[in-house]
């Protein structure tokens, strides 16, 4: 959820979630890279989905 919250912050600033940004956020959140096996891109996609939901909830009346 920490990665999702960090990604939601970027969405709130209208920043696109490109591969480099997502990788950086995930690496920071998990304390290591996908190459080290600490997270995988499926985890990243889940974090992006959760970030999107957080952003929608923030914008909803």
C-alpha cells in the first residue's frame, strides 16, 4: 500500500506513471529492485491499480 500511496501522489499531480517512475517507487517501497527479486511487475500493476482507486476516491464527491 505504501507504493500505491506514493503512486497516487504522482497521479494527483497529473504526472504520468511511466515505467521509470513506477520502478523507482517500487524499488524504494520494497527496499530493492525487481532484478533482486524483491518485487515483480505484477506487484507493480497491483500498486498502480490501487493508486488509481485511491485517486478516484479522493476526487469523488
